[in-house]
């Protein structure tokens, strides 16, 4: 918990007065929201775009002013978490079920800062099951097509019922064990009818902030900062 907290809070150092900030989803970003709330009480003035209903609710609790995405031409900075980060700064995201909105907001952002604890740094993506958002109609067929890519597939559940995203779709979790060609796999998955998008984020991170168990923070720049 401490490693997530220090990473999530450190990212707030990059937020400046007057910015439009994208707010990701997840346990590490929670600490970003909490710290932003403190800074706002001290006089920071920002507007934010939330990537999930959960984040929207938390932002309101922390006093963060939200703006509809439809009113935004671009986002100055987005802070989000990740389930895995490889040495090329490719990501697996979507453990919280918000991958589609997270990817849209990331695409609209000038910079994407990823906050994570050190356990999320991996040599190859794939140990964490890759989330794929699919339409409800014919999802069984979509799952069979996904399994043809060499993974085991499992529909995500919420209790005894299918997990439903904020967009009204299902999530299928695909276990590949190791993803050595993430760019190609991203394209192959999204070519399957019924797939809306998947949790591979390729060449999107501008910076990765890593909280360590010893209480230190590593800030790693990908060299792609905008």
C-alpha cells in the first residue's frame, strides 16, 4: 500500500495550475486523487476528466472539478495506473474494467504518466491476463476467436453475473503467459469482430513513476515525453 501511495502522490508534482487533467482508475490512482484534493484545498485550480464512474465519484468526494469529455479539445496530462509495464513502456491495463475510456482519454492527452508499484514491472507482458472489451452480442463466438490466438479465455464475472463495463459491454480476460510481440497482438485482437478494444497500451506512456517497498520512488522517462 505504501509503495502505491508514494507513486500516486508523486505524480501530482507534474500538475500545474489551469491544467485539464485526465484521471485514471485503480488503487494507485486513488492516492493521486487524494493528493490532488489536498492541493486544491491549498489553492490549485484544475479541471479533470474521469475515466470511470468509480473515479468520477472519488473525484467529487475529493473536491476535484470535473468537465465533460465532450467539452475538451485536448488534455494536458493524464495520470493512470497499469497492471504491467515492460522495458519498452508497453502496458497492460484494464484490471479495473475501464480500459476503453482510459485509452480514449490517453489518446487525447499530451502526456500520460503511469503510476505503479514495483511489482508491475515485468520483462514480458502477459502474466497478468489481458482484458479485452467485447460487445454482448455473440460474445461466445468472440471468445472462441480470441482463444485461437493461443490464449485461455475467461469471461469476467461480478459475483455470479457477467461483469459489465461503464460502456455496457463485457470483459474477456485472456491468459497468454508471455506476450513478446505486443504491437502485433494488439492488431490481431482488434481485428476480431465483436472486439471493441483491448488492454494493450503501446507507445503511450511519457513517464513511469514506480513506488518501491523500501519507500523510495523511481521516475523513469521513456524518452517519448511530449
